[in-house]
C-alpha cells in the first residue's frame, strides 16, 4: 500500500484502540460490576484473534520477508517474558508502589501496541486489520485494569480516571504515530524481523497474559469467546480476496 494509505489505517486503528480503552475506563468508573463482567469475555476473544492471526498470517509473512524472523519472534517473546517478570517483582512492594509500577507496565504495553499497528499495516492491510481487531478487543479490558490498579494504589477516583486515560489509552496512538515514520522506511528484510518480533510479543500477550488472566476469573462459556475470536480471524483471512 502507498504510505499515505498505510498511515490512514494505522491512525484509524490506533485511535479506535484509544476510544475502546477509554470506554473501558469510563464504564468501570461509572458501572464497575458491568465492566468487570464483560472483561473476561473480551480478553478471551482478543486472545483467539491474536493467536490465529499471528500463526496463520503474521509469522509466515515475517519468515517470507526474512528467514531469521523466527529468532526475532523468540526475542519478542523473551522480551515480554522478562518485562512481565520485572513488573511482578516490583509490584510486591507497598500499595502505592504497586500502583506506580503496574501502571508503568500498562503504559509501556500500550505504547508497544501502537508500534505493532505501524509494523503490521506496513506489511499488509489484511495482517494489520486482523491483528488490529484483536488488539482493540483487549483494549477494553486494559482500560478496566488500569483504572482498578490506580485505585488499588491509593489514588482517588477522578484522578485515577484521568491518569488511566493518559497512561493506558493515549499511549497507543502516541506509539503508533512516533513509530510510523521509522517503520515505513524499513527495507523488507528489516521489516520481516520487526514483524517477527511483533509475532513473539503477540503470542506472549495472548497465551501468557490474556488467557491466564481470563481463566483466573473464568466465566460460563468464556471459551466460546476464544473460539469466536479464532473463527473471526480465519474468516477475515480466507475472504480477504
């Protein structure tokens, strides 16, 4: 796709992610029980979309552009694994420290989401769309979690609302818009490595973060949301032409 068209898609999905994240924050602020009831279903749905899109499209496209993309995927997975370990280690401290360090992790994660939009849409429109659907779906749950974490850290409700938006919602388009000028200039070989790294990040996110979190608070028939996410990703892929 021409660069201008790619940027329009990146901007659309990054801003949509910010909107969905903000809805999650507002809903848990206004109606806590309702937001928490829907969170697990969306996390399972998002995990299904992301797993299917990475394994059926994202990773094969990365390898086609660069045979070493598998090593980049491993690097992405390891990066997320140790990042998560570091955050968990830090959150064992006081309640205030818990809020600060956990929200740092959410902010970094949201910023990386924005970069992922730039990478996937730079590879192909269909890869960007399928990955984007999964990422946007999990933004609602991320908004809910960000607000809850800030409250647990001792922040008052209105202040937690503002900071959750700034750190969890706004960082996604920020990451996308900062990364796009760099990503759009990469050669195919380097873009393949970037997509491989992203594949590793998304595999970790879905298999080691979204699904375990949803399973911890499992709802009736939440597995159907996971299967629906897989089915939707495969349907989009098979009907792309």
